[in-house]
C-alpha cells in the first residue's frame, strides 16, 4: 500500500509538470530535444484515467477534497459526505457520470449513511402555475366552463373560487363530451374534475333518461372503500341542491346490505369498489345498461393485476362511446373518464376492447412522474435490526417537538402493520391501524378519525396511499420502502397537497438491496431533474388525440 501510494503521488506530480514534459498515451514522458538524456517513465493508461477521475470527484487520496457540485446558495442534495452535495442550480445531463450517495448502499458497512432531497419550491406547483396563467388570461372561472348555476353555488359554499389548471382543462374536455384520460400529480383536484361535468350531465339529461332508467346513470369505480366514502362526501356536497341520489357500496359489506341500497329507487350516481359491484352484477342486483357516465378513479391501481380481471368483466357489461355523437340520443352510450396520479400501465390494451382509443383525449400535467419539488425527502440506510428502534426514536422526537401533527407510517404488509401496532402500544404511543385484511366494521371510520385529529399516528399499508385527502399529514415515514417507483410517488403524495398548511417531509428507511436499486433511480432523477424511469406516459403511439401538457 505504501509503494502504491508513493507511485500515485509521483505520478500525480508528473501529471502536474509544466509544458517542458510531454506524455504519450503509451506512457512515455520526455523533454523535447533530450530524448537520450531523460529516463522514460511509463504510466499505464488505466492508472492515468483513474487518477484523473479521482481529481474530478475529489475522492480520498487526491488533492481535491470535494466534488465541485456545491456552490454558495441553496443545496438540492445534502448528505453525510459533503463532497457529494449538489447545488440546486446544478444539473447533470444524460451523458454525465452522476455521483450518487447511494452508490455503495448495498454493502452492509453503508448503514448510517443518508441523503436529503431538499424542496426547491415553497408551495405546491399547481398554484404558481395557476397564478402565472391567470395573469396571461388563460385560467378560466368555473362559470366560463359552462357549469350550471346550482353547481357554482355549491362550489361557493365549499369555499372554492376558481379551478386548478388540471380542473380547467379536464372539465372543458368533458363538457365537450370527450372521453378523457387525466394523469396529474396528487392533490391537483382530479375528483372535482370529473364530478362537476358528471353532475352537470346528469342534470341536463335528466328529462330524457329518468323515466325509464333501471340502473345508475353515473358510476365511479375506486379501489378502496375509504376512497369511496371520501368521493361520496364530496359528491353529496355538490348534489345538495340538485335533487340527485348518490349512493355508495363497498367491500366488506354483506350482500344483503348491498341489495337494500340498490333497491332504494332510482340511483343517479353510484360509487363502488370493483369487487362488490362485480358480485352485484352477477346476482342481477344492478344493471349498467342505462349508464351515461363511467369514471375509473385511481386507475393505475384499478389496472393492477389484483383488480384488472374484475375491471375487464365490468367494462364488458357497459357500452362506452367511441365518439361524441354516441353520447346523445335514445341509444346513447357512456362517456369514459380515467384518472390517476401516475399513468396506468396496460390502459391501452384493455380500453381498446371497449372503445376507440382515438376518442380518448389525454391530459397530462407537467409534474407527472417527477419528484415533487415542494416536498423534502430523506433517505436513510439502516440495518434491518435497527429499523424499529429508529422508528420509535423518531416518533417520540416528533411528538415532543411537534405535538399534534399527522404522521403516516407505511408498511408493505398487513402483518407488519399489526406487529408495529403491538410495539407502539407497549411504548404508549397512541395510534391507529389501517390495512386491507381488517374486518369491515373495524376499518369503518378509522381514516376519518385520523382526519379529525383524534389520532396522530396512522400505521397503514398502501391502501392509504391512493387518492385519500390527507391535508393534515406533515410526515410520511416509509418503514418499509415501497416495492415500486409508482408506489413511492403515491406515498410521497400524501404530503404537500393543495390546501395543506405545511408542505411536509417524507422519510424512507432503506434496508434491502432491491430498495437500494429504487433509491438510486430516485437520486439519479433528482440530480438530473428528469422524470422517474420506467413509467408510462402515453396510451399507445399515435392512437389517441392529445390535449397539450399542462
């Protein structure tokens, strides 16, 4: 090691010599005109390149002590090793070698390392874009979108004065009776984007369809009963003065209670999960023949393998319009809306079986599949045996420093949620649990209890990461790192939502080698300021008409 160190130092000194010494690729160093006097010093090309790389990256053993990524000012990446910090104004191109804090995290000795992706914005990105567009006169009011006065009054009662960019574009497309796929970041107002034109359509078409309707005229499919209850509450606020019947059926309820709900007379809007609706269709308790509006909310989850079979069966019992003309008249077909915070994989393959993909207008936000710039995100490399103690310490510190804040702790399985619950009970940390294997009566009301602030810590699986309104959440802790980048986006989207008082922080424990691989993709995307890799961004090539990105 000493000889090698001396060799490196001597070679480095030779590389810094003045113009009187020249080096060839073959490794010879000679002075001009002194070919017979000076000795030939051979420098292997591999060693020369290695030394140059050390000089560039500032690794131990070189004279440079820091990577030249950090300049005075705000930092984007901050880690345990300052030489790998990155200034907010620095961007790596796709051809640059990107230094990563997480590069060696698969080694057990990396435990204790960490890095933080700082927020570069002070509010959700929807708002400044809206304000800038409003100055240019591009953001419409709800009244200019052609919505009926009753809906405008309901919005005013709810304290909503103007649409977000996503709402303005989506409502406008739906009011033209187009089929729409809306993919936008969490918290951008997608629920109102489809409920407002849906209810306007139900009111305007009531006269010609109400007399002979046997089934619901509008259907919203969601992946969980908690989301179904949330959508129902928003829908009922809008429907207060519209004389529309809004009902919900969800998983965990007996078929008898479902039959009772579906037999209560005409249903204008039905909100359901796929499983219970499929059971009702098989028992002829409901018909989708009169459907005029179909919404697939949180579509990336609905198109997942756990739901896609049920979803396909349901879609085959509906008639989806392939053009605007088919949404009118006696033999009218249903208008289709697909929404999600990430672009659903396999959407084109399934929807092509029930409608013409060319009839679907795709609306995408500019922030789709990017890390949220207004949320602080911390990644900690921890040993598996230290995760529990680190979590307990973090929860106790947060409770002491910021009592009353909302904290979501995500786990990858229901068993882990239950086990952590017992541990927190032993440490007198008040909490609630939410996971899909719980009985319906136990699940009912748990999330609303958390929303009301009666419980500050919620242990949950990804059932709580899809679509739920979590404005009071300030901290998200990934006790188990999510299995996919899509899951990470959804979990991180529980903080920094429009209307939140605090932007929030996401803290992730990184344990397994497969966790490290995802973290490296996230860190690379953050340093290059590009979207996360491997996520779809279109239905299929040149098969659908697109609305320009927001």
